[in-house]
């Protein structure tokens, strides 16, 4: 039994998983279709539409021409080519998988223009298919920059990567690539040739490493030179990986997937180290490791340190339970982060206490900004077991120009003043 996920030149946009939420599974075997459906739902949180005949699949495509994210198709069915043609015309991703591990089948699948190829025992296929579609959904959010002075080579790389739903940028030389990196902060991977005008690949990587570590932005070097020293020089200059031209697209996919997965794992580890697991805010350790650096970068702006404490939080835990208490912490944390995280550091210091280090324009009414936050938290009631409860906070703010540790102590004193004078207020001296 063979299944194919085909994708032509068009790529779903970054919003593909929010606007095009339908996944099609064509599988004559109802038992296998159910297993695939469960695996895909687990990987994407989307329940696929399953059909058992080619005519049903085509009818579904015609009825939903712009809302299908991906399709899984049994390649061995008699009318499969007609179905694949319909999918290709609409640039719908079409995963090739089969329990047949023969070389002949794999060669045949490689000619279909697939986004992924999976072969193995039938009992492992549903999980592998779910993972593959999940990766395509993830790829919609990943941006890759392709750098090569050869238009034909750039076009080939772009075509291959579009098959995997990546967001793509392209540049003809190193100078242009650096400009794109400045304007597009979400780039996760750069694929660059070496011999280019204005700035070669080695120089480009050196410049990239001035601003990005290997753990923040991956670089894959490519070259047609047979000299083995080229790959060594790429790595020594800061590349994460190397590909020799010409290469198989499957090799490109493996290298790209490997590097992006590595970045994802590092980011997960970093989050576990730097962030509070409940609220997803930065933790106390991260705050103290980065606060002085933030202050130095914003020395020409007004800095404030604020300490925020949830009023009578113990009553919430005692009355409604700790699960309700967690809900309150998450709600308050989300409100604070939305208000201040864009130009500051928002951290959970422990328990029901939060700290904000942020910068402000000189003409900004700082007291009013923090009081708006207090009133916003109070206005956003939380429903717990059918009962609507109101959360209030006290806030102490310091804007005296000093080191962060001294400002933190002053903000903490102002917080205690707010508590002692009736709670649910902002104190700024």
C-alpha cells in the first residue's frame, strides 16, 4: 500500500494552519484510514476528512479548493494519477509512504515531486505520517534565506524548499543577505554559496556570527568545488553544516530538517532554563542575568522597575483550590506580558509576585501606564466553577536613575507601601 503527499511550486503561507484547516486522507482501507486520521489529529490538532474512493476525494477538493492544507493519497489505486493531478493544480501538498521498501518503488516515488517519502512496516506508517504532516505545519512558520549569485541555483533551492512548506527569502550576494537579515528577524536558517560578488560566503558567515550564535541561527554552506578544504573552511568560519553541489534534494531535506530540529531542541532547553513553567514568563535567574545589560542598552531612556503582587492570593487557593490559583497566575502573567514584554523584561519572581524592568519615552506618563495595567487586571474577571471572580494587584514602581538592584529595592518598598495603604493601587515615589 503506497501513499503520496505531493506539493508543487506554491507554498502555503504562514497562516496556512489557521486559515486552511482541512487535511484530506484518501485510503480505501477504513481501518488504516482511521489509524492515519488519529495520528494526524494528534500531530496537528486537526481532525482529517477521510474518503475511501477517488471520486469522493476529487469532489471534496472541488468543494474546498482553497482550504486544504495537505492530502494523503493511496498511490497504488487505479485512478490515483487523476487525483494527484487535481491536487497539483491547486498546489496542495501531496506524503509518499508505503510498506513496500523496494528500491523500484522508492525510485518511482522520487519522480512524483513529493514533499516527503516514508517507507516501513505498515504498523509504523500512521505515526510516521502524522509526524510528517506535523513537520509541514511547523515548516510554515520557519523562514529560510537562500543566498547564491546563480539565479538557476537559487530557483532550484527555492523549488525544493517550497515542497516542504518553508517560508523563503532569497539574495544574490552577501551584502543583500545581511540587509534581509536586518529586516527579517525571524530567519532560522541561511543556505549560502561561497563564490559570490561583493561578499563571498565565508565573509557572510563571519558577519552573521557577529550577531547570531550557532544556537540562534543555523548556516549551511554549499559549494561546487571538489577541494575538501572548502567544507573545513565553511565550518571554521561558523557554518553549522555543508553540502557539496550537486546534491540530491533528499540530502538537502535531511540537512535542513536536522539543523532546524537542533535549533528547536536548543530553544526548548533554553526555555526550560530561563522561563517559569506555569506562566511562561522569564524566571528570577534570567532577570538578574540580563537586567544590567538591558539597562545599559536603554541608558538614554527612562528606566523603571516595578514589583507587582496579587492581592489576597492565598484566599483564591484556600477558596477555589490550587488549580484555580494557577489559572489566576496565568491570567495575570499574560496581561502583564502583553503590556510590557515588547520593550522590557517581565519575570515571575516567585509565588504571586512579578517584576518588570522596562524603558519609557521621556514624555510618557509612567504612573498612568502602570495604573492602566492595574485596572485592566481588575476588569478582566476570571470564571471559576461558574463563579466570576475579580483579581486585584498592588504595584510598587521606581524610576529613580540608579543601578537595577537599587531600583528593585525601592520598587519593593513602594510595593509594601501600596499593601499597607489599602492594596489595589500603584505607588510611585
